[in-house]
């Protein structure tokens, strides 16, 4: 369970969150929506302790992480698996080495076992043929897939975090990534997806949180999102021309 | 920038410099990363250091030959060139070239890793970015800069020899015997100690600047520029301080 208790955060004069309260269950499928600069990605960084709030508390599974030292955060971070925006693959390592990175750091597996596991993961995300390529040789979609494979190799996560996993991708690739997200979480694992693409959010999530002006403007399910009369959200959805598509698809 | 921010930045810099150095003797050791950095810093800088050192040695020899000829002291060219290059010009020139090539590279590489969330990824995976990224760079700098300085100094002396013998028409034997005379412990130690400090400063400043990158490509541009400028300034200041201290310790009277 992730709990944000009156969390406030500013970057210089820009106030990102003001007394933000939020709780997300481990098996929930949540989409965090909002315009640019509303703090969508910041929420993920706060959950992982990569950023510290100015005030308030963040509690993960009953443990307050706000004041934890960096060295004590490893246990908390192992509960999550994150795919950063643009993939964040290590430029100097090949696809295979990127996926094997955590296994080499922390496991006692032999090279053969690591190779086998890497290949299994790459097959799962559908990029086994690219194992010897370097990150700069990958397309946007392949980049995300390798990043997802690497995050799966990291640990046995309780929850997945996705930061704009479909940004910059064509609709076909974006749809494939959404399918992969659903496949990986199965029926029991939850995830938080941060995106400004409403269509992608609707295709994977069950709960929707809309950030606006440092606060949660909306928190509800799909139908409530589509039926809302909050002008900022209506504008956001209509502007992207997705609402009709979503309604017609039921 | 307010005073609080300056103090906070300085504190972060000292922590990074200290923990980066401590990482050399604390597990885990990232030997492969250190070797890669040594290859980039050492082998990659080899030819540029040779070229710059050669021309610096030749220019210095040319200047001194001209001036000493006027005073009728041409036979001292080797000695003055030797002392200047071994104690001062060799270490400083090599460090400045190293800053321009390796320091800028470190800063921009780490900066782009910050902007691409690669450093955040390391933290999420439980890897200490200072040990993984900073320590190998410090280690490579404090090993490769002294090695490059020795090579650069030797090449500068060769450049000085070429000018002294083939342009200024001095005796090669006299030039080399003057160089041998100045190769005493005090001079060699004064020149050999500095690159360790310069290497440490360049790596710490460049890594700190790189890891502080904010604001996209414009931010990356300014952190790389700042890393090079700050390293150059610190090298010059450290050179003066070290010269003063070493002259005192080694018993030279000023």
C-alpha cells in the first residue's frame, strides 16, 4: 500500500504538490493523468525515494520512507519495478548486458544461467533478436520493451511503475506496449502508469487520477472519468480527441 | 545564487569527493568500469598529449635559447628548460589538456546519464552512483594523469632538445647532461606529485558538475563548460599552492 499524507513539494518557486493525499493498493491498476509539468512523473520518483518531499509523509507498506537514508531505501525500491520515460537504457551496454545488469550485480547465477534468463526475458517482451544490439540501434518501441525486460530482471516486484511508456511511439507500437503491460501484470499485480495519453491510460487502467495545479482534481474509475463535468478534464480529453473513440468502444 | 545554496553545493561536492575516493578501498569494486575509464582517459589522450607537449617543449626551448644567447648563457638552455618542464610546465600542460578532453567528457557523459534517467535507474537497482560512476573516474584520473605527465614531460624535453641542437646549434651532449643534472629527487618529486592532485581535482569537479546537470541540452552545455572552467581554475590555484608547499618541504629557498 502506497500512502501520500499531506505531501508538498516545490522546485524553486514552482509548487508541484500542495498537501497531496493519496493511497494506492498493491493490486490496483492506476493511471496518473495530467498536463505537462503537473508532477505526474514526480509521483513515481517520490514513491521510489528518488525525490524527497518538502513536507508530509510517504508510507510504503507501513514504512515511512520520507526520512530514510539512501542506503536504507534499497529494500523499498526492490518492491517496485520502474520503466522510465524513453527507457533509460545504459548507453554503453548492449541489450543483453542491460537486461543482465542487475543479475550480475546481485545474483550468484553463473554466466550460462544469466544468459538463459536474459533470453527468456527478451522473448517475453518480443525482442530476442536484438540481444546483441546497442541502445542507439533500437527503435523507440524496442527501447521500451528492453527497458521492461530489464525491470523484470531487477527483482521480483510487487508493483510496476511506468513513466510515459508510450510517449513518442506510433499507435501500433503504443498499443503493443499497452498489451505487454497488461500481460505482465496478469491478474494479481498492480501498476501505476503515468501518461498524458488518455487512450492508452483507458486501455490499461481501472482507476484514474488527474493532477491539476498541485492537487488531485479527479480520482475515480473509467466511467466516472468519461462522464465527469470538470471542465479541465473534459478539455484534456476532448482536446486529445479520444473521448468519442473510448465511448464508441464501450 | 544565495549563500545557503553555495554552502549546500560545496557540501555536496566535498561528500562526493570524499566518498568517491573512499570507494577505491571499499566494496563493491567496479574494476571493469575503472579499466574502461583508464582506456578512455589514458590511451585516448596519448597522442594529443604527445603533440601538445612536443610543441610546448619546442616553444619554451626557442624562447629560452633566444634570451640566454643574448646574455651569453646559451649553455644553460638545457638546465632551465629541464627545470621548467619537469617541475612546472609538464604537469600543468598535461593537466590542462586532460581537463579539456577527459574532464569535459566525464561531465557531459554523466550529465547525459542524469538527463536520460540512467542514474535514477542505478539508484532504483540499489547501485550507488558514486561508487559505480565517480570512483572509477577518480581512479583512472589519478593513475593515468601522472603516467601521461611522465610521457608528456619526456616528449617536451625531446622537443627542447630538437630546438637546442638543430635550431640554436648547441651541443646535444651538453643539453642532455644538463637535463641529467636537474633530474634530482627534489625536482622529480615536485613534478610527479602534482598530477595526482590535479587528476583527483579534475575527476571530482567534472563528476560533480555532470551529476548536477539540470535543464536539458542547455543545462548539459553549461555544466560541461563549468566543469572545464572550474577545473582549469582549480589546477592553476592548486599548482601555486603545491609549488609553495613543495618548495618549503623540499628545502628550496625562495
